[in-house]
C-alpha cells in the first residue's frame, strides 16, 4: 500500500512540475566575470533610471516583458578598463502589468539601484557607447551587478 501511495504521489508531482515556470541561471566565477568584462568598476548612481523606447520580452517561461533603462553612474574606482568619471549603464526593468496584484515568483533578478549605495559592476561596452552587464541582462542582479555593503571608497 505504501508503495502505491508513493508512486501516485510521484506521478502527481511530475504532472505539477510540467506546469512550473522558471529559467536556468548560469553560474559565474569572479575570474570569469573579470576576464569577459571590458569595464570592472565600483560606482554609484548619479541619476534615477530613465526609460528608453526599448520594449522586449525576456525568453523565460512565461515570457517576461521588460523596458530598456539607462542609468548614469559616477565612477569611484576602476578595476579594469579605461578611467572615466561617469558612464551610462543599459539595463532593464519589468514592464508594468495591467493587474498590479499579479506577481512573477522566481523571475530574472533585474537590478534596482539606490542613489546612496555603491555597486561592483562587471560590464561590457555596447556599440552605442553604453555599458551592459557581462552576465546577460536577465541575470544581471547579483552576478554582474553586486551591491557593496559597508565598504567605503574615497572620492
């Protein structure tokens, strides 16, 4: 009897899992992030994020509509790349939904910047001169964009 209950529970679980949503997160080491980056910097936001005309959907299940955003940063310390006082970061935010009570659980971690925080950024240069997270846009927060807590950098 116990074997039958276990088998039924496994079948039900397998059916439920086919309806689960999610995406694969690629693991990165600091060595890989640094090697593949054009610009590695500790910086803080100078401006609030500004929406661009870019509207796409991330290829996750279910697709996640996003809006392109540009945020200007002040450079505090350059670890790799040419020294610059300011730079523009190209990233995304989730598009607003018609239903404000609908939440995607476990979706891609998109960066959200606070003006009083400092960030370690692993970036690649885009054709238009802006920078973007090296770990792909949908995996930016926590990988290419890391908030630094309790660390000060002399300005």
